[in-house]
C-alpha cells in the first residue's frame, strides 16, 4: 500500500480483499441504479455511463450524487479524459477509489489540476455474522406493501435530506428499483408511521447494505440500528456469508455497523472536481 495518511487497512485477514469487494459492490450498485433510471425513467437522456480504463463514470444532470467516478485502478494519467466527460456538468464529479488506488501519486495529480480533497469513506465487511435481536420492539420492520412503495421512497428521500421540491422527480425514477432483482427493501414503522428505511443488494454470497436512512423525527431512537439488524438477519436467511457496506468515516452509521459486527477494513479519501473546472 502506497498511501499512509489517507488510507489504511485494518490488521485483519483478508482486509485489502474485503475492502476491494466492498468497493466493487458499491460501484456495481450505483451503476445498476443509474442504468435502471436511464433505461426506464422519463429523463434517461440526461444520464451518461462510460468506462475509461478500469474506471466507471456516471453522469446525471438532475442529481448531484450520481456524478461519480469509481476508479478501480490507476487513473493519474486519465484525469483529463475524466474531466472531458464531465465538461459542462452543473455538479462536477467525485472520484472514489479503493484502498490500493488511493495513492500519493493520485493525490498529487488531482491537486495539481484543481481537484479538491473530499470526504473520507470507511469500507466495512463482516463474514458469517450471526443474526442478533434488535434489542427493541419499538419499530415494526417489514418490506413495504405495493400500496406503500411511494411512501417508502418519499421516506427514503426525506431521510437523506432531499429537497422536497424535487422529490416527485426522484420518485419517478426510483419507483423502477422495485423491479430490480436481488434488491431488497425494508420499512421501519412506529405506531404505523414511517421511521426509516433500509435497502440491501445481494450478489452471490455477498450482501451490500446499500441504503439506510432515519427520518429526522425518529433520530436517536434506535431506528437505524434496528434496520441494520434486520438486514443482517435477512442476509443470513438468504444464505449470504459476507456482508459489506460503506459510510462516511467517523460517522454514526459506521459506528452502528461496527457495533453489530462489521469491521472497517479500509478508509479512503475521495476527490472532488468542482463544477466548471473541467478543462
């Protein structure tokens, strides 16, 4: 490993390999979502997906989050091509790498071109986790019924702080996710009212905890942890032997996952290309 300040691997067996698998699952999941929106949504003309070497480039004019580069290889000599792909984007983009690609050479190349250091991400993994009790019966956790799907999606968007004026547009795209194979949805309700949501993507023996959000009205009541516990149990019931996830490093989400047995197997720094800087 080249980078000593912005990345590390825990001293656990398989740490680098587990981190790489977590990264690949996250990249695959985001690519899957954006492909679904492009192919089935009403605004697919605003979505572009491309590959440059080992990097996957995602661009969506409507949603800032989806303007990302997942680089599972050295892209120090491909930054100009990446910038060209995002030229004219109102969002710029974020460059995300696994631990073995988070190097001093990449940091130097990004900084020299005006990219800015962004969030640190923690990559987490757990193997053969035993299901646990949530420790609380305050929430009813179950898949959303067909007539609750729109409520689920609006709860998702509210939990992640989406602009209320843009939610109907987001729901129009996201409703297609319910038709995606191997994608699972869990609703947390308290007294019949939404408290939070959780999603999980399954690929072979691996499960990715790919989305979990608590509504502001239910924060601090154990909702996020209950949803994590329910998804770990669901993964076990589906025969998955490995569970992966990621989170902003140092946040509550990372701490909750570690408390349930997942380990932080690496941490990497993302880089951000500001809008208008593409050359």
